[in-house]
C-alpha cells in the first residue's frame, strides 16, 4: 500500500496514462496564460470559434464512425455468408475501433496545432506593428466581425514592454508546441510506419493482380480507393498543419532582422532572441527520427516506392508447372 509498483523517469515523473494527461493539462494551462497575455496586448480571444470548430469535428467524427461501421457491416454480411447481422455488427466495430480512435486523436492534435498557429499570427502581428512605429508612438487597431472595435494605444514608455512580451510569448508558444509534439510523437510515428506499410501492400496487391491479369471487382477497387484516399488525406493534413505552424513560428526571423535596425536601445535582447530562433527553430518530428512537413511527403512517397521495389524483387515468380 505504501510502496506500489511504479515505473518512473529517473524518479522525477511516473510513466503511464496519468503522465500524458498531466502534460496535456499543463499545455492547456500554459496556452491559457498565453491567451491572457495576448489579451493584455490587445489581441482578442477566439474561444467561441474554437468551440464551434470542436463541435463540428465531433459531429463529423460521429457521422464518420456510423457510416464506416454500417458499410463494413454490410461488407461482412456479403463476404462471410452465413454470419448473423449481430456478429457482423460487432466485428465491424471491433475492426474499425483503432481507425476511428486514431482519427479522433489526430483531430485533437490538428485542432490544437491550428490554434497555436493563430497565436503565432497574433505575436507576429505585434512584432510587425513595432516596425511601423512613427516618432515613438504606435496605435494598433483590431476589428472583429461585429461592430465592436478594440484599440490599444502604446507610447514611448511601453513599446519595450510590447517587444519583451512578444518575445517571451513566442518562446512560450514554441515550448508548448514542442511539448504537444512530444505527447503525440509515439502515435504519429507508429501511424506513419503503418501507413507506409499499408500503401506498400496495396500497391503490391495491384501489381500482382495486373501482372496476372486478374479481374478485380468494382467493389474491391472502391474499397482500395477509399482507404488509400483516407490514409493519404490524413498524412497530408498532418504534415500540412505541421509545416504551416513551423512557417508561422519561423517567420519572426525576418521581423527580428528589421527590428535590429530600428531599436538600438534593446539590441542586446533582440540579438539573443535572434540566436535562439536561428539555432533552435520550431520543428515537429516523429520521436526525433524524422521531421514532419512538406519534405516528409516526398520522402514518404519515395519510401513506399522503395519498399515496393524491394518486395517485388524478393517475391518469388510463379514458375511454370512441369509434369
């Protein structure tokens, strides 16, 4: 009771579901603090927009699960003749459980990264507004879709506060994004490996069928196209959002280079921040093995082509039958 079995990381933190849940909660709290700081600078919160987007994702995911399970239930009834409807329903749900769960987790991962990207936009906007300062005065105006207008006037005494706050917010967002990538890194890596194997197997099946001149039913073509479209779409969406957030985060390098020429009194702070962003840019990786982004999509297709070539060369050709 007093000494239960527990696996820890050098005694500092326990491994398991609680470890990941605590890290998720910590990311949420830190992102809330970033939103509060941005609100003090004049940036509005978009919680209502995130809430509506989350509801749409939840509804779409529920409809997807029902449609996929219903389609597979009918397929099991056709391919496995003699199976009852109840068993086909159970088998379809068990078979698609991992797929539906991965789609839900990917949706959470993508939505959170999208929100981090919007916060990077706000930070970049504050840094950009410092470049248009004229005679030590600055006026920022944000307009919402409604008639409400939020204004914040900054003078000579607090332009440094805006600069330092923007720098710290940018670094904090980078830390949150890396923490989020670390939490979902295992799943993203295993999914990527699974998708590459799945794509290789599908291409090899089509190759063997075409080489043997076998007639592939239309239903099989439809299922292959459906699964290929779904997996390719997931890989593209994940890499696109990762690339988009990285571009927004690293976009600040150009702004910093221009700020060096405008603010000589804070040149030391700007120089240190420039070194941090230059030598440690934001990057999303699969457990540190490979980076996600546009280049990864090319490498992913090359990997599938390489695996397919190896499998074709290793496959034993059909020898003619001799009596």
